[in-house]
C-alpha cells in the first residue's frame, strides 16, 4: 500500500462488511500525478458474493416500511453533512476539483438523499373504478436489485443520485464507482453502514469496469442497470442489458448549446457563462459549450467571455481562491490538445488558452474557440473540458437549428427576456433540460435526463423513483366470476 497522503484505501463492501483483495489498482492525484491510494479489484467470486448479498438485501429492504427507509436515508445524509470536510478533501485529491466546489458537491449529494427520503413515502398507487363488485388496484413496487455505475466527474453526487433513488424505492444496489474517483462512493457506503442500513442493501464493488459490468448485467438477479458516463459505454451496457430484457437508466453525454439573444445584458451573460464553463474544469455533462450568439452582440460577448475565461484562477485545487484545478486524467488532457489542434486546422480562432500548463499534473488553459466551422471535431464531439465554442448566428431560428444539429440533448440554455423567444425555445430545442437566464440545469426536486443519444430515464424530481419501481395491476373481484 503506497498511500502518501491521508487519502483512504478503498475496499469492497459486500453483505455489510468491508473486504480487501489480493489485486488492486492505483488512485492518482491529477494535480501532481502521484499515487495517493489503492483501490480493491473485485474478482469473479467477489461479484457473485455481491449479487447474493443484493438478493438477500432486497428481500429485507423491499419489506421495510417506506417511513423506515426514509429514516435511514435521512440519518445517512446527516452523517455525510457532518463529514463534509473529510469527504470534500478526498474528492479534491482524487479528482482535482477545487476544495470549495467539492464541499458544495457533498451537500448536493446529501440533498439527493433528503429529497428521495421525502419521496419514499409518496410512491402512491391508485384504484381504478370499474363495474360494481370489481376493483383495479395499481401498485408501485421496487424493481429489484440494481447494478449502478457512476462516473468520475462527480464522485459524490453522481453515486448519490442512484443510491438515493434505489434505496428510497426499496431496491438493493451493487454500486461500481469510477476507478479514478472511488472515495465519494466509499463515504456514502460508510454513512449508510453507520446509519444502520441492513446488510446487502448497498454493496460496493470496484476494479476493472468491463469485468464488473459483463459479470453483473447478464445476471438474472439484476433487474435494472443504471449508468452515467459516455454515450459509447452507455450503448455497450444497454446492449448487454437488452440481451436479458433488463431495463436501463442511462444518463449519457451532452454537448450543451447556449443561445444568446440580442436583447440581453451582454456582459452579465458572458461573465456568468465563462465562470460556469470552467466549473469542474468543464467536465460536466451539462457544461455550457456551444454558444450561438446573435451577430449584433457577438463581438462584445466574445470579448467579455474571453477576458473572464482568461482570468480564471488555475492552480492547486487545495489552495483557497483557485477556481479551476487540473483535468481528471491524462485522457482528457490528450483530448483537449487534439480538439484545439483540429479546430485551428479547420480555421477556428483561439481567443484564449489552447495549451497544457506545466509538465506535471493534467492542467490545461481555459480555452475559447471562436468562429468554429461545423466540420471541426469539437462541434460534434462533447469536449468535456475547459473549452468553449463561441459562434455567431443571424437569428433565433438559425440558433435553434444549430443547437439541434448534434445527436445529443441533455441540457440547453437560453439568454433572453422575450416571451416569444422563450416559447420558441421551449417548443423546438431538443433537450431534456432547458434553462433560461440561468446555467443551473437541475436541482434534486426536478427531473434530470436526456433525449436522443443523451440517454433515457430521469433522476430526481417525482419522476426519479419511477425507474426503480415496477407497476403491478391487481384486478380484484368481490365474488368469483
Ligand atoms: P468512459 O466512457 O470510458 O468512462 C466513463 C465511465 O464509464 C467511467 O466511470 C468508467 O469506469 C465507466 N466504464 C467504462 N467502460 C465501462 C464498462 N465496460 N462497463 C462499465 N463501466 C464502464 O469515458 P472517459 O474516458 O472516462 O470519459 C470520456 C467521456 O465520457 C467524456 O468525454 C464524456 O463525454 C463522458 N462522460 C460523461 C459523464 C456524464 O456525466 N454524463 C461523466 C464522465 C464521462
């Protein structure tokens, strides 16, 4: 074990107890490329044990009263609030997210648990009247053991969303966090353990993603696959699940358009956008990326956006005042370099940034590309990094057409005060989440998810538990007919 910091080693949690494995994998600090900890690598026997534990956990939890489930969710969330500083510290080390942002993420994760605790007691069915002497009663019941796969960009709030929905609905879960950032999931498991969740309801497995998904998804015990990550992997997992008629909840890539109309406060829209773009170094599925700005305000918007992006304080994510840390891994760094080179070749202007910073750590400059031609790769592929595209358009209709020109539809944004423009965006922008004059795409009480290749199903809101439940209709005749 090579941990040089107080970052925790992450084991497996199966059937209510922790275990280590003979094999493990390193966890790397992206700010300095040092190994900070080890991650257990689940073998086939561990995975079989997790499935058996989840099966037993489901028997217990699905028979637990919703108000008692809600109580465990609330207690676990309260423990995570108490442990906010420790959890945020670990997230900052493994992901490179500035510490204040990591602290906010911990609270957001707690809010998911608290929201779903409230929803747990409201999973109502209904009675459908028919002829006298017969009733049709619709029950909502937990779907069964869930295999949940969470990504590296929100190590706490992403697994929180899945665990909150599943546990509130009465399901058991086998959670696989991203191998780069397992600490948030580990802290969630610790909190639920301490809150008294029965053994087997929540299990944590880590290791090689394909080994885990290919073992768990075909298993007949698993009744739902919940995944957040790239469209390519989501498609692969959906294929595996469909071979077994197992339903999926898929939260996949975005490539969010931002339509900036001519009637707005240009400076306010540009500053807000540049700050938001660099949050989590742009590694956010709802990150505002493709800006379509009306010709009449284009130069002013681009100038202010560029100025604010260039002023982003980049550095050690533990240092106070730092707004942006490194990228999460070397794959993202390589991708940014490639996107910029390709866009330049195709004729885009780089108004700020475009290069790696230093030689140690995966730091990349906040980058703005202007007048990017449609054949540049970054116009089609989500950059998932600190890179914004600012292009000009002549009308709202043109902006909407270009917003809809990619296969994704997760988040979209508009800046305008005109009711007719808002109506047109609501009607025609292909997206699961549309935000006007704000770059917040979702909160725990609203449904979040995509259309087109951005996936299906919703997390959060009253819709959030529906994925984790099945509907059973009962026909009840008073006498035998
Ligand atoms: P990736 O698709 O390789 O990995 C994303 C997640 O999927 C990781 O947690 C990984 O562990 C998991 N994964 C990969 N292969 C898997 C498999 N066979 N079975 C189960 N899980 C598997 O992507 P990446 O290189 O980490 O990031 C690249 C792209 O992924 C980004 O450009 C972005 O578009 C997308 N991404 C999206 C989100 C999101 O919030 N929607 C989060 C992270 C990454």
